[in-house]
C-alpha cells in the first residue's frame, strides 16, 4: 500500500488516539471493551487456560482496579463527612438549607418508592425466573435451602431510629456504617453553623484541608481508571463466562429495562421541572456517569460529580457539596429497583408466588433498607440477601444473581448518580441551562471553597 494511502489512515489513528487521551469516558469505554475481549479469551467459553490459571491471571488483571477502589476507600470517610460539613456551612441561609434538605428527602422517598414498585411490576410481567431450567426451582414440598445471608433480626422502628445515631463514631468508621457517618456529619455540620464563626473557623479550615488532601488522593487514583475498568471487567468475564451471562438474559434485561425506565423518569423531571433539554443534560454529566458505571461506586466519583454539578450544571457549590454526598448514601433508587426484580426472580425460581401484600411489604422494606447503603461495589447483594431471607424467599438462585451482579451493579450505580445530579438541578435556584456555568466559581483543584 502506498504512502499516500497510508497517510490518511495514520492521521485518523493519531486523531482517535488524541481524542481518547483527552476524554476519560472514551478511555473507560475502551478499557471496558478490551476487558470483555480478554476475559472471554481467558474464560471457560474458550478454554485456552485452566480455571486455576484463569483465576490467577484474573487477580493480576484486577490489581489496578482493586488499587483504585482501595485508594478511594481510604479517603471515603473524610470525603463524605468533610463535604457534608462544607455544604452545611456554605453561604446559603438557614431557611435555604432547611428547604434543600427537606425537599431532597421527599425526592428520595418518592423516587425510591417508584423505582421499587416499577421493579416488582416488571418482574411480574416478564417473569424472568420462568426462563431458567425447572430443576433449579424448589418443588412445592421441598425444604427451603438455607439462605446465604443470615442473622436477619426484627428491629422495631424506634430501635431503628436510635440505631442511626452514631454513639461510637470510631466503631461507625471501622464498620464503614455510612448512614451513621452521614448522621454524624449532619449533626457536626449543623452544630458548627449554629456556633459563632470565629470560634469554629479553625475547625472548618481543618475540614477544608482534609477534603483537599482526600481529593488529591482521588486525583491520583483517577490515573488508574482505564486500567481499573479493563482489569475488573476481564476478571468478571473470565470467572463467569459469556454463556452464564447469556443464560440470565431475561433477568438482566428486566433489570436494565427497569433502570432505563427510572432514568427516563429522571430525565422527564429535569425537563419539566428543571427546564433542561434531556440530551444536553446527559451530555454535560456523561463523564461522572460513565465513571460511575465502570467503577460501580458513586462514592468513588463524588469529587467529579460535585465538580460537574458546579461547573457544567450551574449548581451552587454549597448545594452540590450537600446533595451529592447525601445522595451517595441515601439516594439508592436504582438499587431498590434491582433488588425488587431480584427478589421476585428468586421467588419464581424457587416456585414461590408472592402475594400482593408481600410485594407491597417488599417495596416498603427495600425503600427503608436502600437508604443508608454505602455507595460502594457489591453492597446491593448484601441487602438483597437479607431482605429476601426476611420474606422467606430461599437463596436457590442467589449464586446466579451474584454471577451477574457486577454488570448490574455498574448499571444501577450510574442511574443512582443520575438521580443525584437531577436532584442538584431541581433543588438549586441558580441551576440553569442558559447559565454561563464556566464563569461560576467551583471546587478548585485542591477542594477548597471559593473565597468571599
């Protein structure tokens, strides 16, 4: 082939390389595609290597991803606590602060309830459990298998409310009890706001410093993102294989369809209530959504989400710094939808028909249990096992659910984050699609609040 013909091809290759290098989401997508390909070659579908070798190689491939998640987990507590304290002590008035908090709570309760009900309705309509082999289901007289997740205790409402209070903050940090840490941050931040500014100024500066250091660590971790996505995806596909994922297609498609319905609801809300063009909104929030999808952690992308809300959506930093960290903990509508589909699916596999009263109780339980769940990978499967066991649904299909959990975890995390960003727009009086958001002061590279 002549040099004249090769030149345009090389030029196009250089342009694609430069385009990918300057766009994080393109790097993430490239890592995802390559991870699927490598995982398929190492997995049971091809059989080029033994399962033991595949498992060993998977661990090495996933090392950058585990390092990425480890770095994020290391600074998760100062990020969450510090961001909430900063948001509560921002320039907004006390009346505005109360308004944002109450409206966000109503928003979370309504959207999470709608998501769980949508998941129940989809699972009843599609009946994904009927697509699996009948021998996987327990017969009518068969003893129910032992649940994989045990120790489900009946807790009264007063005890549950008291349990939210972090009487021992050190234990809450050790156990990564995100709901307790959020309550601690709320109480601490409100107490700082109610105190004389001169007496707590040094303390607030210390919080600013902690957030700045945490965000610097996150910035370092972001360099690992494409490699993390590649390795974690390759490990998943190599472990479960493409065939296993295809066998669960009806269940996976049911969850994905429900999540798309929830995302559509969010876009309708941001269009009608926030007066944003949905396509333009998605274009501006694409980077954090794709990163959340690839890492399965809304907490991991918290700094980028806040920065996007401030600089690309025109949301005041005080509002974004309050809503995004709170949303990463209590706004889990996508998780509630996934769990509702999964519980009905598991019941169908076990040959159990849930009554309308039981399904209604499942919706209420999922709304309560999803609030306060950590925004970290894999937490949904723990909540799922507990809720399913509490309703007498055996864990026959839980290993199958666990096999595809990583993929669905990626999807629901992105939808959860979309809900947080929509909430930022709806709760912010200044967020406007016509605003010159590039001129607005936001979080700087060190995570400091803008000066007066």
